[in-house]
C-alpha cells in the first residue's frame, strides 16, 4: 500500500541507528499510534518531550528502590505462589504497587478475604485490549485513519481514567500526615516532587507500566515453559539456588551472585526477546554504515522519512556471534560471551530501557522463590514453542506447566 521498509540484522547498523546516529532517527508514526493510551510519555515521544521524560524518570530507578525485596516483590510473589495450583496466571500486581503506590491486586481475585475490586481487575483487562489495538494501528500505517474499534476506544479511555484517578488521589493526599509518614518507596510520589501535572504523571506511569508488566511477564512465562521441557537446565538451576539460600528468602546480593540464574535469564531474552522487532524512521537524509553497493558492504543511503526495521529476534540468532547452535537454548554459552550490539533485549544507546534492572531483579526473585516452594516442574504442553507477537513477544499457547511440592502433599 505504498509503504517501503529497509530491514537489517547487521549489528553495525543497529549500533548506528540506536547510538552513533541516534539524532538521525525518530519513532515516526508509532507515536501517533500509541498516544491514545500512553499520551506523551517516554515510549510515545521524541525530541525535547522525550528528553524531559527521560530526565524525569531516571533518578527513580536507583539501586535502593530496585533492591527492596520485601516491599516491591515478596508480597506479590507470595500471592502468585498461592495461586499457582489454581491457575498460575501472570500478574501486573508488583508493577502497579511500585509505580502507583497501590496494586491492582489481580492475584487476590476470587479469594474470600480479597480486598480487590472489579474496577482494579477491569483495568488489567482494559490495558491488554488497548495494547492489542495499538499494535493494529501500527501495522495499518497510514490506513489507521480508517480504523474504528469501539472496544479499543473504551478500553483505552477506561485505562487512562483509572490511572488519572490514582494520580488525583495521590495529589490530594500528598500533604497528609499519613502520606508523609509512609516509608515505603512509591514511584508516583517521587514524580510528584517534580511535577503536579495530572496528565503528565498519568502518561509516565502508563508508559512504565507497559514496560514493567510485559517484560517480566513474558520473560518468566517463557523461562518456566523452557525449564519444564528442559529438566537438565532446571536441575543445574536448582543446584545453584537452593544450597546457597538454605531456605531463606534471597537478597539483592544473593541474586547478583547466582551466575547460572543470570545466564538462564539472559538466554531467555536472547532466544525470545521481549521486543522482537522494532522500527525507526529517518528524520533527515542519512546513511547506514553497511548494506549499500554491489556487495552490500558500502554505506547505504537512507532518505528522510524512510522506515528502518531491525529484528532482535533474528540478530540474537546470528551463528557468527552465538555459535552454530544459536537456535538452541543453552545458558552455558554466556560464559565469557560478549555479543555487543548483537544482543539488544533492552534496546541500546540513549533510549536503552531505564527499567531493565528492575525487570531482571523481579524475574530473578520470582524464579528463586518458586524454585524454593516447588520440587518439580512438569511440562503439560507437547507442542513446540509458538510465538505470539503483539507489542511484545509471548507464548501463543501460554505456559502449560504443573508445579508440585512433596512438602505440601
């Protein structure tokens, strides 16, 4: 339909687009597609607006907040563990606790002593519907002007209104004695010290929730699906985790010292990157370092307005970087491996993900706690892995595994 695309999987070109020639490329029409839900937040803006968002958010991802195991992770991981025999569903509870100061508590749904309400759980569903609609808008390109979807519009409006309600409540109570005495870290409260603009606060929270929810949910779901099918990897992981902790809950330092756990997480993000495909648009006439000329080894001219797509999914499978077995899930390959720009699970350059340490810490903590609680992880899915790509990558068939504990039987 009149739309052209240049695709590349050369790490040299990726480095140019994301870092060395960062100023030559923008997000293009993606901003318009995402703006109904994300406003002018960090994932839906370029230029000075993006720079302001980045500067606003960066101070809040310091180690002290990310490493707060009990307040940020344990409460919700414990609820997840209680839910596993029932449905084992993924959760956005810890992300909303960290960002909003109050969780949507999806893991308390249907419990007799639950304080969760229908509005909070509707938000989780609305957020998912809105994301699916955004992806369709991106795929449609210029044809998105003809796209109408009442479910998408309502879900997007309801998601933003839910978030705006939390922002208004926080602003109204910011000077109360209870708020001042609360020692737990809340992302929203820190942002309020820099701005009281309701829309701006809601925009930034929704942008970070998108990253905090999908990155960890996808990573954990695929990791446990893999562990269930690869008992050899699961055994090595248990041998590293369990003796080191001897039953106690892991600290941030414990997680950082678990080498094989880190390898497993990195290998999951290599084989199944959370954002498998991305696009940038040239905002001026520019070039890529390679791809031009009769042999493809000369600079390639990129005219203003040209879309450039790069696939982390494919780059992460380059045999010349990761070995001839690059298609195989093998955590041991990370011993001494330094792939550089051939490995970009959290992007790179000035737009590298601010929350990558938060996501990796949450995933590591959840993995360790589940291994401590359950003796066996068994696959209930005989089918090979099948990708489901929306704004992020997930398993098409979900995570069909059974977790059992001899201590609880």
